[in-house]
C-alpha cells in the first residue's frame, strides 16, 4: 500500500473506479512526466451533485462537491499510473469551475474543498497552483467541475 493509499484509508476514503468519459475525449493524457486529467464533475455514491452556488447550495455543500471532484481526479490519476499511486510526485495545477449565480463571489472557498482534500491525501505534494472561476452552468447541472495536472515518476 502506498503512503497515499494509507492516507486515504485514514481519511475514510476509498477511491471509486475512474469514471469513463461521457463523450468523444479521453479521461487523461500522459505527456512526459505530467498527467493532464479531464474535468471531473461533482458526484458521489448517490449520483450527481447538482445545484448553483448562491441559489441552491451554500459554501460547505459546494466544498463537499469540490472534494468529490478531487476524489475522481485521484481515481483517474491512479488509473494513469497503472494502479500505483506511489508514482505520484505532486499535484501541479487545478482549474475549478463553480456553477454559481452572477453575484456569488466565493468560488475560491468552494474549490478549497478540493485543495484541502489533496493536501490531506498527498501531504505537501498536494499543494498546487490553482484557478477558481464561476460558470453560468455546468454539464448536467452539476455544482462543480475540476480538471488537474499532476507530476508522476
């Protein structure tokens, strides 16, 4: 068991199978030592996490939705690493999209749900560059979508 998997276990998180792409794209592309992971939408065992921040959802609910995206990112990363998370060097960059009203201004607080989770799971290697932006809508009405870039060995 890798140290990342041990941390995930301590956090009570079991990675799901990596979600399949919903259209004509691939879930990740490995270029050299970087894994570029396509946007992962907010979902959990109960299904899609839908809603608009500033109308239907509050910041803690949005942060939970962002955490679910980060869990899917790690599931894709594990698949990209052939199942071996010990190959992960660090999180490099996240781009987070928040389905929000025009007057909602706390997108960074929502995406913190993903950032905080990655630091908890990866330690200092989870610290990353990041963008957190608003979107008028997201696919299937989900609350959050996040894409990521990770360095591997």
